[in-house]
C-alpha cells in the first residue's frame, strides 16, 4: 500500500494518491491531471477511483478531466447531486481498492454532502482518515459556506458538524492518521496548523473544536466566532465542481496564445480584458503597462485573483516572466478563471521597446521614511493587511485599508494626501497600489519590505495587540 500527499502551497491544498496491488485512487485532485496519470503509469497502476470529499469552494477539482482520461469512477458521499455521472456512496459503504478498503463516512456540517474516507489496510486495520474539510489540523471546516444550498443557518450547520465529529470521527482509534484537504492559509478554516497531517489522538488534545468536555452550544459559538467574509469566487467554484467545466487542455490552449504588442493592445481594447502582470512586485514597480494590476505569481496568486476579480468569466490578458505562461494559466484555472485570452510575447520588455507609454510606482526604504514624514505632516502610513493582522500589531498612527476589500478600502483614500503603503513584506501593498493607480489614484508610494522592514529599521513605534470594537 502506498499513500502520498500531494500538497500545493499556493492553495494550501492537499490531494492524495493511494495505491494498492496495481489500483490507485486520487482524493480531491487539482485541475491539472497529468501528474496523477503520470504517477500511476510510473507505478504500473490503474486509477480506479476519484474520491471527492465535497463540492469544493476554493478550487476547481480535476475530477471530470481525470475521469475522462482514465475511465475512473468519481465517488461522492450521500446527498451529493452532481450534474455528471458519479457513484453516490451510502453512509458506511465499503469500497475496495486492490487489497485495501475505504469506508465512506458521511460527515455533514461544512457542506451537506461532506464525507470522510476511512482507509482500512490489508490487515483490516483502520489506518488513515482523509477528512476533507470536515477536520483540519488545528481546526474544523467553516459552517457558513453552504447556508444557501442547505437552506440552513450557519449555526444549524455547525450543529451538524458537531454531531458528525463526535459520532463519526472522534470515535475512531487515536493512532489514526488524519489527512485533511487544507492547511494554514486556506480560507476554508480560521485556525489551521502549518502541519499537514497528524494523529487523531493528538488532535483531540490540541484542536479546540475536539475538546472532550465541549458542549454543542460551546462548539457552535467557538466555530462561528471570527469568521471573515469568504471570497466571492467560492460559490462560483462550487457551481463548476457540481455542474462541470471546460477541459483544462482547451483552457491552456486559449490562455497560452502568444500575442504581439499590436495584437495584445487590440485585444485589451476589443475584449475589455483585465491586464494582470504576474512579475514580482519589485520588478513591476520599475515599469509596467498603464492600467495593469500586479498579482505576482510567486505568492498566493490564485486566491488573490479570486478575491479581487469578482467575475470568473472576466477576460484576462497576461504579462509573465518568460517561460511561465502555462504555469500562470494553470493556476488561474485552478480557481475557475478559464478566460485568459493570451499573453504578451516578449513580455513588458517588448512593450517598452515598441515606444508605447509605460508607468511606474515609487518605492522607498523604511529607513528613509521618517525624514519624508517629517517634511510632510499630512502624509499617511497606510497598512493594507488583514484586520486581524492590523489589530495584532501596527505602526502607531497608521491608517488601515484592507486589500481583501479593496473597493471599500478605496473609499478611505483621499486624493489630497500622500500615502506610504505597506503590508507584511511587500506583495500585497504592490497589488493594492496597482489597483488604485489603474483607477486614477497617483498619490501612493510603496514601502519596500513592508512591516518587516519597518520593524527592522527601529525607527517606528509598533503597537501591541489592540482589541477592535467589532470583537467586543
């Protein structure tokens, strides 16, 4: 028997390859399926099953393309009603893979169809639990995402999750290995660990939601406290996962079309496409196409696109580092943004050489900032991190305008003031400034290195934790 976790850091997502006696199963696959097929071929195995723990909200699964390529059966738990052929398993149903078995455990709460897959090894021992979004390391799945589909409140769903955990999961052996669908950084939970697997026994001791003496009312209160608004693309990804989507091969073919400078410019005007420049923040700042927004590929690229681009059907034109075009289109497709229509051949350098207009963003060192502020008393330090980060610590006197809600944050910006913008390290601040610059704001300056550099300069007073009134 072989178990392999295939973890994708930018999505904080865990897919799984399980193999026994020449047969393989993939659990919660990503959109690009070639790696799973290649892995099975190298092991002389046949992919027999594709297990889906639920209809995912934060990424588009590769179940349809993988089933088409391999003939594997897609398996969901009870109550799932997909718009394509799949096996809808019964609660406690046993499914055989080679010399091992999987028991389907229906665990509603995160969603109504949420299910865990309990692996029983060749010796009949309960070995591992693939827990999807029911149980994370350090947390449990948020119960507010499926309210509309379930026609229930988040408290009612949380109550179901409490029962699922107590009756289906916590009764299993303590030495069972928990393999969740996500880790720290995912928006599907709020308190996930950096660890991507653990024993059930250790989780019972350390996971706040699995306390033995916890009442149902306490569970509901603690699990629902502190939930932030989910990204707007979440329900759209659920729809794609449930109803179907275009083949990844077609998406890649369309998105990786090389466009000349003239063709790129024409496409931008004719399609009303959004130009996304995926180069690093520091490189982008030195020169970019006017109106382009910067979301760097070397970061949480896909989740930020999902958070900031409300329409998954938005036409997108790409500026990339040479040779990374397919990677960018693939990562867009992972979260359902299938309408990339091409990339600029030769990148920004080709645009610059054509003599067309370019733009840039001013950046300064944190060390130089005190002298600048001393000469301009109206200047403002602007922190664009999440609210929880800001209240944890921030520069004394700084204003807050969260990137996650950039449309609302933009209303806080005065065109008469100069803003010196930072996040934690420089990625998000450049995204923020580029969006506002595309909308006509030209009074924002980036602080290189973000709060990390500000603290290292030793020139600013940093607050300790301050409890916001919204948490009182």
